[in-house]
């Protein structure tokens, strides 16, 4: 019995030590010097760890105004470059977005950075949200104007059925099944969406569109970022 308790104690202690070391490792400032045609720009990125639960860490990034973050798709590589560095290999000609990260990726990145933020009625950020306030904050912060309420948001574009949905589309639900839109979220792809829930999560969370509570509550989606500019 004593050996079992000692074994459990050692495991818990090791886990605490691991978490502490993880925090120490990630709480740092990374300086990257980028040479431009005009001058040497000192870009600094600060990475903070936000612990949401024992199984997940959220990294919060902040950086100098004269620089921007480029996040490569499908990799974990982050590049920090000066905004005026026009000859960067990360510039693209396929769209009007600086760098290889698309408008939708930027929007979803901001949305995911709010995971765990609490649900508060009538709030629209930056740290507390109701459902439509969350969608409103994410889109308007990315320079895309939309109405404030879920109902008005649902009327601000052409309706999309489930099979037409793409990443970045706004989803609308009738959670009381009374033929009235009362909830909205943002589609992430692969049957998942992110939203500020007044349910069990009581905050910004990711849910499944195709099973569980929302499967028969979904009504339609709309698209605010056209495919050509994604």
C-alpha cells in the first residue's frame, strides 16, 4: 500500500515538474533580425502559454507593430518578417493577403485564440462573448463588417446547405427548434465549428456539426469571404 502511494506521489510530482518546465520553456522572447532594403528591423515575438485544461495548451503570440507573423499551412513553422520587407519569399501572387496565410486562416487563428474565453450575455469581446458577439468580433476584427445579432447575421448573405460549407463560413442554428435563428458559429472544416456556447462549456469551444446536440439544430450557413480571396 505504501509503495503504491509513493508511486502515485512520484507520478504527480513528475507531472507538475513537466508542466512547470513547459511553462518556463515557452515563456520567452524570440528576437529575429530581418534585413530590408531600407534598414535593419528588429522583430520580436513574445510567446505566452495559456493553460486551458490539463490536456491542452494555448499559445498566445504578440509582436512588434512593424512586423507580422506568417504561419505556414499544414506545418508548425512560424516566420516573423518586417511589414515593409516586400522581397520576402513568403509573399504570394495568388491573393491579396500578405504572406502565405489566407484571410480564412487568419480569421480561424484569431477564433481559436479565444478558446476558453467565458460566455457572457451581450458581450462582444475581447475576452467575453455571447454567441453572435463572438462571430461579430472575429469578423469585424479581420475587417469584415457583419451585423451584431445572430438573426441579422443570418440574413446578410446567400444561404448555404451543409454540403456547400467551407472553412470560415458562418453557421446558424435554431437551438430551441421554434423556427427562429438564435445561435451562430464559425465553420472550421471537417464537420467542426467554433462558437461561444451558453451550454455546458459556457464559453468559446469547438463542437461537432454532424452529431450530438447540434446535428438537428443547424439551419444554414453564409459566406463572407469568397473562395477567390481565401
